[in-house]
C-alpha cells in the first residue's frame, strides 16, 4: 500500500459519508506528469486518483474547482471531484472513476454540440476567480473586461518571459503583442467558460459512446481558444467541428486567429519539455506577424 493510501481512504470516507477501505490498486497510464491509479474499495466502489509531490496540492485543488464548475453547467461530462488530500510529502486528487472506451467508437458530434453548450455559459469579464495551472505551469487569471489585454498580459507575456529564461529568443514576440488588436478587428469575444487545455489526450468517450473531458485549465475566455487547441497534437475529426458550428457558428475570421491561440500551448510545451516546441513557437510568432 502507498504511504498516501491511508489519507486517501480517510478523505473518501469524509467526502462521501461512507467508510472506504482499499481492496486493490491498479496503475493507469496515459499521463506524463502525475501517477494515476484506480482504487477499488472492499465495497466495490472505484475512484480515479492522481498522485504527485506535496507542492502540487494547489494544482489539484484548482483542477477540482474547474471540474466542479464545468459539471455544474450540465453540458459536457467531466469526472466529478471527490476530495484532495496530502500525507508523507505527497498529494492526491480523488475523482469519480469513469470507464473510458475507444475514441473511434465515440459520438464526436455530441462532443461538438456539448462543448458549444459549455461555451454558452458566460461571465461579465475574462479570467477566473483565482490563478490556476495548465499542467504544472502557473496560469494567471486576473480579471479583465478586455480580451486582448487579458490574452496579452495573462497568457502570452508570462509564457514569453519563461520561454526566454529557458533560452528561446522570441525576438519578434514584443512586436506580436503590439499587433494583437489588428487580429481582432471586427470581432469582440464574449467571456465563455473554457476547458482551457482541450487537446485529444484530454477528451474521450464512455462505454455508451457519450463524450467526457478531463484535466481542465478552466477560465472565462474567447471560445476560439478552445477550438484552436482541439486542432493541435492530433486534432479532432470533422464531425466534431460540423456539430459545433451547427450549434453555435464561429466568427468567419476565426482561422486567422488559430495560430495565435496555438502559440500559448506551444510555448507552454517548450517550457515543460523543450525540444522542437521552441522552433514551432518561433515559427508561429513569425507567421502571426
């Protein structure tokens, strides 16, 4: 038994009102940051648990907050957060266990419709009640009523600063920030509730073919940012986009901003993993300019 398991048992019991004792633990793959496992109790209940070092507890708490906010919309399915806990220098996020099926068997049209309905939940400003994380990277969420200012100051500028510290020159990045208003001529985004990190690895389907998303980095932002992320790192199939557009059409100029929204994630991946992501980010800056 892991040194964290007794704390997990206690946290589940307190959160659910029913004592929980681990009967078996099965390691799960698919992640590159946390250790994940399925815990099955003596009573048959199952939970999905992420574990990492104690200093990542704030990240787990932020993820639980985002999942709860998304679940409250009753649009696209997410695993419900159960609890967080820590012990012996480690931290855990405990979630509802959802059995995942093969993506090719899923209902991509339903995923497109449900994401559009999630985006229909809006706020009066861009940002989030508190800062959170995209993966392990801090994500600033200071409230702004202007999207261009928010995206420049809370998304791109911090990533540019951290990427430069890691050795990526990004010589044209400051000119790009100055040029942002031109990319939004004739388009004024509304603050939509976003998943925030919606690539193919963070979307799947349940055994009944219904969509599910997980690992959010939620905030209120331009919905085009979520759609742009779906086209990175593998992408989503055409039925997803057809259904989204049928539910809530995008602005005709949205393809012109796709590289801008890709840039945030390419910079983050360079900061986390290095390698060719830096070259892709430099190329992205030049193409946007």
